[in-house]
């Protein structure tokens, strides 16, 4: 099985509900997306492993059998676990009735996390979508049917998570992570992060080890390296241009990411 693929669907035959893209990825440790917003709806489902999903000031630690929902134009961030990174699939969709269909599932900005045990069926549908992405009329109808079937499977056994379910004592880490994500492209140090959340460096290190299984410095470096890899993949910048700010810890030349169809 491929470790990663993304399927864009550029042509939309239908208006009520239509597939924009779908994909599958076996993520590397610390693989992340965002902070970013999407122009359409996206539903992720975790096949194996663990990770975190952040929306607003809420962070959820999720595992296999759970999923998370992205609303259009709502800022979110998600990251694979350091020791047991998740493998997940996703579908992006839109349409005139998309909002009402999502509402029927119970998903919303306030309730973005769910649980569903039909992993095999969801994976099978996704691979059908991958196989039949053509401009042929029959495949367009098949893709539309797969999308409705995806909703049907979720509606059979979807369970929503507590919208305020956060680990006790994790607020300092959440604030620190938010600060890093918003400022990694500046010349910040761990002391700046500790000062922002009003704790000393030693205690911040202890909290990061407890909740994220890494140090604040390694987390900061990981954000910078991830962004550098994205720049190498999606821009014409040279390795020297991208590597210098990462190696020197002076990443002011690393532009912030923009939303894309890739998860």
C-alpha cells in the first residue's frame, strides 16, 4: 500500500454535494499541517497511530478509530505523535447542501471530533475514489455515490467527543505550542516561549516531555524543519537558501504556509 497520496477532483458535475479531493497518508513523527484555514469542508479519519488536533483554544489527543472535522475558513492545526504517528485518510467536499448534511452528522466547529468503528469500509470507499477519478460520466456518478456512502457509514455509528475534553495541566503547553506555530519564522528562543506562558524554562521542559514527549527546543526545530521541507517541495528556493535559517536558528526568511488540498 502507498504511504501517501492525494487525489484532486477538479471537475464537479453536481451542486448539492461534491468531492473536492481525498487522500491517505502514513505520517512521519511530528508531521503537521497548519495553522491554516480551508476553503471547503474536510473530514479526517484515523486508521492507526496517534496525534493531536487543535481548533481555537482546544487541543484533542486522538487515536485510531477517531476523526476530526474542518470547517471552511476556520483556523486549525494537527500533528502526528512523536512515537506512534498516525495514518489517516481524508475527504474534502463542498456543495449547496454540504452544511446541512454535516449538521445532520452532528459535526460542527464546537463538536469537531468523532468516533467511528467502520475503518475498513471507509478505506475501501477511499480507494474506489482513487481508482475512478476520471472525466468519464460513469465515474463522476460513482464518485458522487462514494461520497454519499461515506456519509452513510459515518451516520450509522458516529459518536461525538466532549468539545471541552482537554488533558488537565496541558494549558501551558497549548499556549506554548500556539506561540511557536505563530512565531517559528522569527528569531525566538526557548526563553521567549517560557516568558510568554509565564513559567520557567525547566518547568516548560518538564511539561513538554510529559504531554508531547519532546523538548521545547526540539519542537521548535521540528516546526522549522517541516516548513523548510515544504519550501523545498513546493517552491524553487535552493537548498542553501532554505537550510541556512534552519541551521542557524534565524528563520526569518521562512514564509508561513498557505492552505493546500494536501493534508
